[in-house]
C-alpha cells in the first residue's frame, strides 16, 4: 500500500501537504524517499533508531530497571520535520530578536525597572509571578548576569507562520536529546534520504564549547552542569550533554561556596567553578537564600552571584521570563528597547488587569483559554469551551476578584506533521524547541532543534510530560563549512582516571559503600549463625547452651547498636521465651537505626549515587537483591528455618554484589576509597564482637560455642582449622583473628592494608597525615601486645581487663582514622 | 526616647558542624523616626568570612560562613536606637487626615501610579502567606466596606483580631499556616501579623510584615529581669497616595514610640533574624534572648502592654549525611 494513502488531513494546516494534498516544496525529497522505500524499510530504520538510542542509554548507564521502568523519556521518529532554508533564516532573525529583547527585560527587571516605572509592563505582572526573585533584585547590571542560553517552543499557526508558544529561560532542557537525535538520524539518513542535504549542528555546539573556554579563569578552573541527580528522569540528557560539551557533571553536594566563589569538591582538593549551566530550577539553587528545603542546590550560590564571581547559565531570576503574562507587553517592550516590531508572532494574549481587556475577555469567554500568570510550572489552565455554565460563572467571579492574576489566550490549532506509527503514517501535532546562545551582543541560533510530537493521535496539544516521541528538525541547505562529524567527539575527554579528579561526592559514596556493605554482610552472617544455632541447624554438634546463646544475642545488640535490644530489663522474660521477635526486628525493621533493613536502605542511597561508576552487572544484581529484600522484609512471620534460608539467600546476593563491585572498578577510579571504608568498618565490627565474646572468661563448653560463632560470623572457621587443626582455644582464636599477619581478615592484616591504601591518596605526604597517625599507632600497639600477658586475669573477675582495654583503644584509633580521613577528604577541612 | 536592645540567637546542633552558611538580620533599620546610634554584632565561634548586603526591602543582612567545628552558633546583636515619637505622632495625624475610602483605594491601585509601585510588591501571596480562603476574605470585608475610611477600617480590623484571637504561646510555630491560626483563633504576635496581612491582601490591599521589638514593663512594684523580652511583630497597610500605616494587633495599638523596627518584608521568612544551612546529622533547636531597655526614666504611665512572647523560630536546614 502506498505510504500516504491512509493519511487524512486533520487540521487546517499540514507541514507536508497543502489543502489539495499536494506535497509542499521543501518536503518533496522526503516524500519521494518514503514512497520509494515503503513500510518495510521504514520499519527497519525505526528498529535501527531504537537500537541506537537504547545503546546510548547503555553507554550512559541509563538502562531499563528490573521493574521495567524505562529511564528514557524519548523515542525518535524516522521522518524528520523539514523547514526550508529561506523560512529558517526569517525564524532565526525572529529568535535572535526575541532573545536579545528578553535579555534586556531580564537585566532591567533586576536593576532599574524602567519597564515598570514607565508603565510598559504592569508591576502586578512581575510581582505576582513566582519567577521574580527578590533575592537578586539588584543583580541586573552585573557583568555575568545575562540570559546566555535560551530555548523557544515554536509551532505553526493557522496563518502558516511559526508562532512562539513558550519561552524557556531558567534551565532550558532538550539540547542533549536534539544532539542525540541528530546523531541517530545521521546513521539512517544515508540509506533512507540519500539526496537531502541539511544544515549541521556543529558550529552551534562549537560556539557553546568556545563560550566555556572564554569564561575560563585559569588552567584549573572548570565549567560544570548542575543536575538534580540520578533520581531525575532526565538525568540521561544531563549526562549526555555534559560529556558532549566536555564539562563536569555535578550535583549540589559536589559543590561548596567560600571566598565568594563556587568550588567543585574533588578528592585532590577544591577546584574553582567559573561557569555553571544548570538543570535545577531557580528557587532550588540555594537553600540558604532561596527555597530553604531544597536539597538540589548549593548554599551560598546567590551570594557568589552577588559578588559577580560566576557565569551562571542562566542566572537565578530568569524564571520571570517564563511568565505568560509578559506576552501582551512584548510588543511594547520591543518598541521601547529596540525600536522594532516583533518578528515572530505570539498567541494573542489579553491581561485581565486592564479594564478594556477584561471586558473583552468576559464577553468572549467561550473562544478563550484562561491561565493564571503567577507560576512557571503547572500553570492552571481553563478551557472555557468545555466548561459548564456554573463553572464559567465561577471563573468569571475569579476574574473579577483578582483580574491582575489572569490572562486569556486564543485557542489555536497548530499544524500537523506526518508521523510513522506502526505500519501507518498519520498526522500529529508538533512543536519545535529551538536553542539560542549569547555570543557578545548577538545571539546564535542552532540550525536544528528538538521536535516533540503529541503522543495521542488526535491530541491538539503537545504534552511536555515524559513518554513523548520526538523528531529531528532538518533545515534544508548546504553547510558553508565542510565538517567531519566524527570529530565532534574528538576532544571529549575520557572519564577522568586520576584519583585526584574523583569527585568528593563519589569518593564519599564509595567509602560508605564499603562501610555499609561490610556492615550488611557482617551483621547478616552473625544473625544467620545465631538463628541456625537456635534451630539446632548444626545437628551434629548438638544444642547450643542457653548461656552461649545469651552471649551471642547480646553481642548482636552491641554489634548493631540497637539498644536496649537484648539488654532490655523490661522485656527480659519475653526475650528469653522468644528471642526471634527481637532478632526479626533487628533484621527487618527499617525504621530502626542499625537494623539490616536500615543498613540496606543506606546502601541503596550510596549505590544509586555510584550508578555511573559501577558496572551494569553489579547494578542489576543490586536491583534484584533489593527486590528480594523488600519481599523478604514484608513477610511478617517466619519459622527459624525459613529465616535462616532467606538470610542465606540474601547473603549470596550480597557476596555476588561485593564481588562485582570489587572487580568492576579499579583502584585509581575509587576502589581504594571502597577498600578503606570496608576495612575500617570490618575492623570496628570485629572489635565490637570480640569485646562481647572474647573478653569474658566463661566455661569451656560455652567458650567453644561462642568461639565457633565468632569464627563462623567472619567466615573463618575453615581457615582456622587449616592452621590450628586442634579444637577451639581462646588464645589461638585471638592469635588468628587479631595478630596473624598472613590472614587477610585479621586486625593486624587489615591495619597494614589500611596504611598501604592511605598512602596512595592524593593528599599523602612523606610524614604521617592526621588520618595515618592512628593507624600507625594501632599497628605499633598490635606489635607490642603479648597474648599471654594480655590474658592475665584475677580469679575473682570474669573480664580480661587488659585485653578489653587494648580492644577499646584499637576501636578508638579506627574511629579517629575514619574521622580525620573524612575531615580531610570529604569536608575539605584545611582548604 | 533611646532604647538599648540586646538580641541573642543561638542554634544548637546535635552533632558537630564543620561548615555552615548563615544569614543574620539583627541590625535595626534607619528611618526618619528611628535613628540607629550604635550597633555591634558578636558571633561565636569565629567567622571564616562574612559579607554584608542590603536586601530588596531595605533590611541589613549579613552572610556568615563558619568553618570551625562547632555545636552551637551564637549571634548577638546589640543596638542603641533613638525613636522620635513626635515624628510618629505627626505621621499618624497625616495618615488619618489624608486617608481615603476602601473603594477609592482599590480604584487607585487598579491604575498605574508611580508612587504606588513599590507597595505593589506586597499585594501577592508569599512563602508563608499563601492566598487566603474565602472565609478569611469575608472576615476582612466585615471591616472594609466600600465607603469606609481606610485608616478607620484597619483600626477596627486590628481591634477585632485583638478581641477575637487568644494570645497563646506554644500553640503555633513558624510553619503554622495562617488558615489554622484563623480556625483556632489562637497564636502569638507573628501569627496575628501574618493573619492580618493575609486578610488584607485577600481584599486587594498591600500589606507588609513588620519585625522588631517592643518595650515591656514588669508587674508593678517588681524589678525587670534581663532577657525577659521577646522579638515582636506587627503589620502595615498601604493607603494609596498617603503611605504605610502601622498597626499592632497583639496589643491593639497603633505604634507610637514603644515599637522599634528591626526590618520588614512580605512575611516572617523575609526577615528571620538567623537562618542557616549546615551539613550535619541529627536535629537542631534555637534559643533566643531579647532585652529591650529604655534609657530615660518614664515620665508618665505607659500603655498597659501584655508580656506577649513570640515563639522561638527555627529556620534551619540540616542537610543530612548518612
């Protein structure tokens, strides 16, 4: 079946066809190509595009999670949106004019406010809008306060012209997707549309990169893209764009402000940020001066702007330009500042704060759409045509009560464009997002853009929600310069491998990944042992005594710091009768700090922050483990045996995850941080258990049980047997788990490991650093201790006093190491 | 009249803080009827860097970065302020004399007038005072009839708040919504001020939040103890073409010399005396000590002013770390 046979024109205006269904001039080649290849080839090309985009997702580590939620919000249609060179040059002029005008408005509103004082724009339109930031009221004339980057949504109106639909100024998105779309289309275009020549994106993107170069303060200063982080659904775009533009991708936590400037925290030290492009909305950029509850910004950012020490793209305050209430006054403002009429038409808009306009709106309500003007996001919209009489009356009284809060707009149907949907081509509405960049006094417009297509066949409006489909925008014509596309990625850096450049946020997460993983595994093993013993799992060894059970249970409370736990006087009877209640709570109660569920959720936080460092396999294992864990934690009843089985299963996941973490990243990339965290946590947890289990003199039979428990909980029973063969002796276990320098799980070994690892860090010096000193001391202590001496005890005392003292000192030294280490590397204490 | 004001605000943190950004607003505003004779600020622990600036509402702000490990941050402002009651009395007389009716005010505000532009910042909802319900609007309209004189209407409106609402500390905090205050008819000075502002804005009048101090007197025959005062809040309404008129609904008085203005804004958030962001774990709380002392002896019996304490307000964000 010929490809356009079922194409029925819906709106008054279609991009490809005129009213007689003749193909319009700019589309002739595309239409010809599509007719000649037919549906089958089109389907193949679509599959190819899908694969390319999917592959990008993998490259940038945004893959479909186990639950099947996709992190990709766009798909790409193989049919482009075509615009002729001639029409585009007119549109370009219009966009340049509008960008220039908006920048002048922005600077004026945050300085002299001539527009308000001379009655060009009503004060109400500005002050009622949430995008007006009083915090930056006098920043407008600062050198760095400019609308550097600007996105405009366009759509073709009934008169055949491109109209401005929206201005996006505070954190314009979509450029990353536009680039991605173009690269994917380049791959299929050679076969599908061999005879079409289009303008390239190259020069615009080069200009973007040059802007960062121009703003560079010194060799070491950097430009960065501020993202809300991996939880955000458009994180992929942030990641893609930042690597394309060769700038740092950062979250608020990666940054700090001091000396009136913005700094990027790296393991090697602080780096000055000279340029910040952001995907965080105005009000969320600074919890100190803007929205106090924001976790996405950096405290002190507004003050850095006040000192004029940052090129912010775009400055806080630019949300005011996304105000629909400005529309009716743009023409006047253009006359005022530029002495020009607006080139690009806008949707006719009436501000109800004026008497005549309000009258008109009230009389013509049925033809209009009413919008509140005070917000940038989730603007309240009333489609009057579809409203009941009572609803309309209510709206009228709202308009009369606070007219200055509302505008009315004409309801317009925009043009449709051919869209390939599963073996048919149908007309859909579309809007174009274009991008402009300030270079000196003028703006450059990208020769291309992101086209968004309405997701439902007959929808008039293009939804901006995720899950939409997109098209590439093709501007026909020859590129003046010949460009080799391959070179576009040429100076894109490889991910920084030097540990100095590892971001502090990542480093801290790696450190805590080590600590939480160790905590999770150690605690799981210990609980597992206790549960198994209770169920008489090791049948051949007989029942464990009540006394040893109690010692192990109390050790669990110490280990997890879930006090009062097994020390509770109140619940003593209950706990003796049924210790499983407390054990189940220590395992599953996520609201209880120290429980396994709690530790698990802490591990989850670190895991997601490390998504782009860890291998995909480890993330997959993690997702699976998380799902299993939440199923397990939801079950309310357990027999001891099923609890043991489930814990055993979880333990296997944990170990698999640990193995993948260890082998998928290399030392310089941050494994060192993970190792340090893992060793410190393991040492601390071991000391906690040792103090509960080894420091008290007990009967031989009890001693056997608890020594076995300790060895099992560090998975060292077999290794111990290999060395000592003989039955369990307290002195031998102590020698093995604390002093033995050949056994990787002993304290002495871990201490040496830590000393080695700490030496490899960027701030390491010839002399001992503050965080190395405690480890050197611990090492000396371990060398000087003598087991026999240490285990002397008065007959009337159960505690091995010397031994307990030594363990306490060691524990303090590990904590001191961790604290000093955190201060130096994570708090940038001395910088 | 000269007042000596001591205002100490302390943040207490549960765990050690090594890096904190703060903004303080403790330096009283200079006005035709209020002269700042002296001002000093003490900060403990020592400040790594600080930077002063004036905000859009004309208030003095100071940005402080602390990098020394600390578990509490204490900021003390000491001011010596001279208030000129004659100027205030004269202002009030002019306001009364030139005041216009409510409908005249609304009519004028709907037009462009250069003199009214600044006041229009205070017409709209703000962070702590969102657009109010119909019920609150109705409450305001009971005093504001079309032909009613603005000054008289506001005076009556203030009186109604004073009699309808119960002063009760502990019921509310800085986050308590105005609607809840209105329903319960309970609160402290800042609740009454914010309620009044909300109601006035709902009927189209610009209204602003006034933050400062008021002199309180001990019960007869007793000596006044140091630090028993509190920071105070009241409101001002804009009478177009005439100016801002201040009212104190907590005490049902038109401020005429006992009020010392610290600063003003759309609501409390614009003029909170201390706010900050720290990286720490655990919670924090705020304690406040305020003392207001008049230098010259009283020559006539002052207005009976209830010792109405405002609650301690904490504007602190703790960014949790593991």
